[in-house]
C-alpha cells in the first residue's frame, strides 16, 4: 500500500490571507488533499515548483471539473475536501496514473498556496498526501497553463500561439459561448467538433460535463478521453499547431491548457537518494511504500 502522511502546517490561515505550506524534500507526492472548514472559503489554490506554477491559481470549481473527467473518478469535494490534480487518476493503467506524481528533491523549493476569501468565517486548513518512495529522479509532471485569446466579434477566431514542446492532454475553454473548435497540426485536421458533439463523445467515455458548466468551461478538448495519457495526448514538439475557435459573441476567451511535461525532469545524486531513503526509514511519518 501507499502510505498517507500528514503534511506540515499552513501559515497565515485567516480570512483574506494567502496560506502557505512548504513541502518536505526527498519525497514523491502522488496525491495531495486539502481539508478545510468549507470549500466555499477558498478563492484559489496554487502549487509552485521553484519558479514555475504547476497549478496556476486554480479555483475549486476548476479543480472539480478537471478531476471529474471520467465517471469512475470519485467525487473529491464534499464540502470539506479537495484533491489536487497531480496524478492522472482517470488513466487506465496504474503506471500511467502514478507517473505524473511530483517528486520533490533536495534542490527544490515547492510551496502550496491557498488564497482564502475575505468573507471566510473562522477558516481552517490542513493537508495530507499519498506518497511513494523517492527514487532520486523526476520525469513527467502534470502542468496547467493559462492563455488569453481575444475575440473582437462573433464568428471564427484563429489561435496560433499555443506554446509548443510538451504534450497537451486537455484544453478547457471559457468566455464567450464556444460553438465549435477545429485543431490542425501541420495543416491536417485532427479535431473538428461542435460543442454538443464534443459533450456527447465525452459522455460516452464517462465524463460528467455538468461540472464543466459550474467551472465556467463552455468547451473542453480532451485528447486522452480513453484513459491513455502518453499514447493519446497531443504531441506539439515538432509540429505547427493551429486552433480555430467559433464563438457566439465578442469577448475574451480564456484557455486552461493541461500538459504532460518533462521540462522539470532531473536526476539527483545517488548519495542524496540514499540519504533520503535513510531519513525516511527513521521518520515517524513513514514516508515511503511499506514492504
């Protein structure tokens, strides 16, 4: 079994404040869970690895929509709990689920931040995590990025500045009502569907599209809807990606892009890994997989 550990305490847990928790080093965090007095007290959640935001100020409703893509994913928010989107829990294979956990090494600074609303009443906040043995390396990390696409009028909007490099698992569109999305890679169409058609297909694969509405997502492109993240995610490293978006009105289109990236890949020294394993063996919290 994977051990579950209680994390360090948050600082500055008060209405209107940003609470911070520094993650321990030399630990592989598979999943992190927040426990709060009321999920409605939270404005956003951010997870920062060194100078990069892996989770870029996601709202609880956005996290809910991300986690509910498949019908077999348990509901994670029952008023007091939030499961951060770190692992691919909806992946068919266990190896694919766990490949996207977050190993934090001795050269890292990893901080979990939670912004509490100004009208929160007596807020409380704590966290616990599922962990695996620290192996001394980090490969694929699940990363979320935000983009803004202006739409000067109703009709077709061309978006060509999606950053290339890592694989794209999903894209969540919000803003003016999205009627249709076409995606081309090297001038070849790989996706060409209206909103209703897309929701029908997602429903076939077990997605609960009603939570998309609650998060403000009017359209979701899901490359890995069948549950195979590495096999089905959209490769962007060696191609020209163009996204054509048809909107019902002028406005600003916000796009939350979910990636599987190796930009944080690193390997720590064998000495560091051995020291971490030794420390874990002495820890009262039992960080690491039980024999």
